[in-house]
């Protein structure tokens, strides 16, 4: 399959370190890249985004083959990685850069994202409102190489960060 047929999906789910592994190494997933989207600073540094002042979200941008791995399946993997009711960040990561959002790249993605969010709301899984944004994708800025595939490069630090963040416990108690 030609690269011309690949699509992009972009998700904000708190710390991008924790959002790569769930999507990585699956059939049809070409690349999962950590980066930033949605802010007002051009080509922001990690430090600018981490400060919360750039307006960017930490995101993962997934390049995928839609004939092998459908966008709906990406959405079904995304929701169980997050607390969709938290307007101020994710787990121990606080601030606007750690909010959740689905950044859509075309009308079809927007419609599917809105439908999946509506299904989650109607499921009554959560007592609090679902606050995950559905936002038109803008310029994606890749994070520095040291942040790419962090779970592979620093597996012990990655596992410890997930453990102390509360993410694992939340997922187990609300999604599994």
C-alpha cells in the first residue's frame, strides 16, 4: 500500500509518553509520534508546552492504513486510555497541556469522533460529564527525539511514571 493512502489520527490524552504504547505495533499502524497541537506558539519547545503557556496539548499523532486499521478502532482504543471527565489534565499531570481531545483531520473523523463521544455519554459509564474536546486538527509539532517511543527507550521510568500517576488504577477501575 502506498503512503498516499495512509491517514493521520491525533489524540490528546495527558502525558504523551503514556499514549504511544497502546497504539504502537498493531497491524496497520505505521507510526505513533509524540508532539504538540492546538496552541498559539509556532514550533514550541517541550519546555514551552510543559509550562502550560503555549496553548498546546501534548498529543500523539498516529499514521495508519485505514484499510487495515479503521478510525473507529482507533477511537475504541483511545477512550479507555483517559479520564474523559477531567477538564484540568490527566491523573497527576495537571494543566491545559494535559487536557484530553480528539483532533479530527476531516469531516468523517469529526462525525465518528462525535458519535463515539455521544455513545460514551449515553453509556452512563461516568457520573460526571464527558469533557474531552473534539477539535479540528491544526499544525502538528513533533516533540524532541528523546520523547519519541519513551516506553521503549526508558521502560523502567515509563512504568514508574504510569504507576505513580494513577492512570493504571483509573483504567482498571473504570474501563476493564
